[in-house]
C-alpha cells in the first residue's frame, strides 16, 4: 500500500497497543515503525533493476524480520523511555504488530510480498485492494487524528481508534468477497465467449474496489476486460493481447528473464519495435486505462541483450505512467459507476 496508509496503520496499531500507557508517543512510534519495511528502497542506488524487483517487499516484509527486528526495537525504545509504564516486551509487541501488519496489508495488493523470506521468495499477492484506496485509509487516519487531540486517559480515545481499525479491516474483508464474486463473473463470461481458459487473474483498478480488471490466459493470448460491481450486464468485453512467448524462448534460462516471469506470474506481453524487445506486466495499468486499442504499460521493461544477442544481460524500466487527461479521467469514473 501507499506510504500514507502504512503510516496511518502503524499509528493506529501503536495507539491500540500502548496508547493508554504512552499516549501520543505510541502513535508516533507506531507510525515510524509502520513505514520501516519500505526502507528497502534505500538500497536502490547500490543495486541494479533486476535486484530491485527481488529486494522490494522481500526480507524486510517477512514475518521473520518482523519477529527479529521487533525485539531490537523493543530494547531500544525501552532504553529511551525507561520506567514502569511499559516493559521492553510491550514495546517489542507493539513493534512486531506495526511491522507485520504492514507486510500483511501489502499481501492484499497486486505487487507481491515475500512474506516467508528467507525460506521462500514466493510473492504472496491476494490482489483484492488497490495500492491506493481511500476507503481503507480514511477510517484509520480519522481515528488516529482524533486520538491525538484527546487525553491519554480519555476512554473515547481508545474507542475511536479501535473503530477506525474495525472499519478499515471490515472494508478489507469486503474486498476479498468482492474479488470472489468478480472472479466468478469473469470466469463465466470467458467460458461463454472463448469456451474456456487456462488461467484467470482479477484485481481492482486504481483508487477503488468497484471497477475490476480481469485477465484470462488461453493459447498464448491474454484476454483483458473491465467489470464494475455496478454494471447491469454480467458480460465482459474482452481485448486480446498476444503474449508472444516464442520470442522469449531463447532467453528463458537467463536470470533477468526468470526474475520478470517470477514477478509477473506469467501475465506478460512482449512487444518488439526498432530492434528492441519489451516485457510488459499486464496486471498493472496502461496509459490508456484499457479504453483504447493500445497504450503504454506502467510496468514495462526493456530487455538488454548481449552483443551477440544470445542472452538477456539485464533490463531497464521504461519511463511510463498513466497520464490522466480530463477526458480519460471522466471516462474512467463513468466506467467505475457502471457506465460504458
């Protein structure tokens, strides 16, 4: 999730665990600790892009890291605030929850979180919530902000913060139910139109949990479509996107290609232009938000070949991002609301 959401979640956890004992200090340190896992990006200047994909949401997002580092943080915070109010184990418990809830929340997004490092690098991705979703974030923020202005002993402080956590958690559970329903809609539509599929992936579009993107794989082609929970029709219009796997075949054993396949979980499309081969992760947005016949992919990687073109040495990220013009944004909002 975005940094603001993780900060708010960490602050809410800090208040829930230690608010009555430590007041606003609990909120402050919960917020700080809740953002620690994402500090893995500080390594980016020292590593290449292949390593970036492997490291981000890697060990710093695992339960092993949360368990081990929370003990260190517990000792440090107890040394800063010695006394009878809070033992170092309570500080450690708060730290663990702030770290682990960060990683756990990330698993519900589309990116992939290596929750079980160092035992496996499998990227857990339930893909039920957008990386930015105000309906999840706002209850947390409101609960924390109100708590900041109430006295530590005020019982309303704990109740309001707890309400924010309950509402955001309930919304997260709702996204799981939404995904189950939407997946069944996509599956039925693809079965009727194509006669079957090999794999199916669904994830919500940007900033909301109403409009979903579905990707069905069949015979080296991906079929992509939108479905809104407000749509009157359960039939999904599909766009065919060729994967062109054969063009990647000579490089399947190369480490950069293996990393891209691992990251994309095989939902990719290759493009060749001007002698350059580009690997696009279809799970993420395009510059046309899938309203056009084509667009630039947000997660797009140009493969860098060896001088004799027999191997992929590395890859570089293409500089692309959705450019939300007024017309495109208006169409997107309309589609969220169930209008074509």
